[in-house]
C-alpha cells in the first residue's frame, strides 16, 4: 500500500475556494478507487500550505485511478474549477510506504 501526499501551496485569500475543491475530491476520489484519508486546509501557522492524503495499492493502480478520475464528470469539473479560481499556486505529490508498526503495535 502506498500513501500519496499532495502538498499544495494555495492562495491564502482563497481558502474557501480550496475547501470547496477539497469537498469535491472527497466525493470523486473514493468513487474512482483511492482510499481518501482527507484534505487538510490551513488553520494555524502557515496560511498557504494544504494537503490531500490518500492510499492506493500500487503505482500501477495509481495510473488507472488517475485515468478514471480524469474521465469522472466531477473530477473534470474540479480540475477546471481550480484553474478558473487560480487557487493552487503549486502542487507536489509524494508517494510514501509505511514502514512502522501501527501505533501501540
């Protein structure tokens, strides 16, 4: 299992727009095959860093998931929404693999 962590740099004046963007992914991501952990917006500290985190079985599954997401009407609409609102200044993806035991294990 891989965990994808998307680190966003967002326009700090568009936090509400980012929240809508995150809610849309909250529907589209699970529907297209990834296990969404959540989207996290600035609260205290940095006003520009936000994260999206989900699990996916493998990089091959990730490629198939991305193709489904691009064809999903809400996914397509959300890509367009982010472009139109110019809320994302930067987006970086990192894939991590858990190598520790669960907490308390």
